[in-house]
């Protein structure tokens, strides 16, 4: 009895010893399979992060010849208002200096004649439609008879031509009616945008021609100064050139501005029109006021320098030397450009060589940039 029990215990012990060996083999196989799968995985391609850079546009000169030009203040958005039809003015609802809103009625014409034209055109349309109905009936009758071979084809063709001719008359009369209604609508003159009446050239019961200027209106807010620059200086004027605007009245402070438009055709005395936009025009500046515009033009017979922030300069090998990174819009990359400087003004470097007006340069994190690096603009 005891021997049998011992054999049973011995068998269980052997079975228990066999289980760990089986599990060890399974774990080993699973580990090998995992390692092989890991080796066969595709390599993950690391994408380069495109750096966003803060930039400015080179425009302010650090040296040059200060020139002053007299000019006149104008509104950026102006319009001359006129009727598109001729007639006699019935009402004029605004005066010079009045503020108006878009769609506000400025003046009206006597519309009796235009109303009669609409009624006459409506009568012509009605008459033509009645004739068309009659010709349509005759055409249907001739078509039926022709299909039964009771009339000749010539009679059918004549009825068809008569119907089509009257149909064209209906279309023509409808077009005349639309024109008459349009002319009636044009007897009311409305403001094209919110603004101020600058000039008025019409009074009630005045006969006006089509296209005759009756009002001048300008939009409030955006202002600019129109000056004339002689031909010997126009080559030094470019878009974005900083300017200082002064007024004869001591009550109006000097204002900052930039050149917003440069004319390409000379006017009187071979002078070119140049417009200087205000950075933030005060409410006391009105169209028609006189002003003096000071522009820092290039030095005669010498090079012109430009001011850029100190943060835009990467150190060079020697004194007065360094680098800037110029942004190329077509390739969205930066180009490392060597520059020469001759001093610092108000935390800005006076660069004599290496930059030009209109260049877009990085002004932050230049130590992390490299030549030809792809970037994106963060702020201008």
C-alpha cells in the first residue's frame, strides 16, 4: 500500500517538474519572434520642424539728406457723385461737412417724365403681347390646316414668320421697359459709402446733365498727403520710406507716415506725384489742409545706410561686421548675408552694406538659423 502511494507521489513530482521546462521553451520562442518582428519594422522617418521666424522689412534710413516737400492732405477713399441721367433736381438733402451713411439719399430728380416713360413702355409691352397672342392663334390654325394638306406651305410659312416677328417685338418692348425702370431708379442719388461731404455743386431746382459732378465725398479715417517730388530726387523715394508730416498750425502735432504710392509719370515742372499715408491720423487732420513732408533721401555721392534692430545681427569675425538672414519668399528660405555697420542708434544698428530697402530680415533667434534653412513667417 505504501509503495503504491510512493509511486503516485513520484509521478506527480515528475509531471510538476516537466511544466516549467515547457513554459520556458514557449517564453523563449515568443521572445525570439518579438525580436525578429522588431527588426523587420520600417524605420520611422523624422520630419524636420520648420522654424517660424519674426521679421521686419528694411525701410528706415540711418543716414542721408533730409528733404522737405509741401503737400495737401487728401482722403484715401474719395468719390465724385453724379446722376446717371439728366434732369431737374427736386431735393438736395445734404450740405458740406455732413456725415452720411452708405445708401443715404443725397439728392433726387423730378421723376414725372421718367414715370411717364415707364408707363409708355409698359403699354408697348402689353400691345406687343396682345399681337403675339393673335399671331400665335393664326399660326396654330395654319399649322393644323397644313398638316391636313388643306393649305399650301407658303401660308404656313407666312404665319410662322409673322408670329416670330411679333415675338421679337415683345422682347424689344421688354428691354425698353427695363431701361425706363432703370432710369427711374437713377433719379435717386445715394451715398456709395460712409463718409463726409467735402464739396457740393448743386442746388434744388437746378438742371443737371448726365455725369455732371454734384458732390465730393470722402471716407473718414484713412488720410494721406499728396506731394510733388522733382525728377532729380524721385529715384531715392520708394514704397514704405518713413516720413514726418508737419502742419502750419501749432495745434496739430507732427505725425509719422510712410510713402504709400510713387508716381511713374511726371506732371507739371517734371515733378512726380508721391503719396504719404498717415500711420494714425488724428481727428483734427482734414482733407484740404496743407502740410510739409520730410523725407530722408540718399546721400549725394555716397552710400546710404539703413537701421535694423540689434537682435537681427549675427556676430561676424571682425569689428563692424556681422550677418543678417534675408527671407526669400519664393523658396521660403533664409539667406545669410554679410553686412557692415558703422554704429548704433536707439538700439538699432546702422548698416552701410548688405541690405536694401524692401528686404525682409529675421529679427529674433538668428543664432539658430543657417544659410538656406526653410522657415515660415511668424509676424511681419
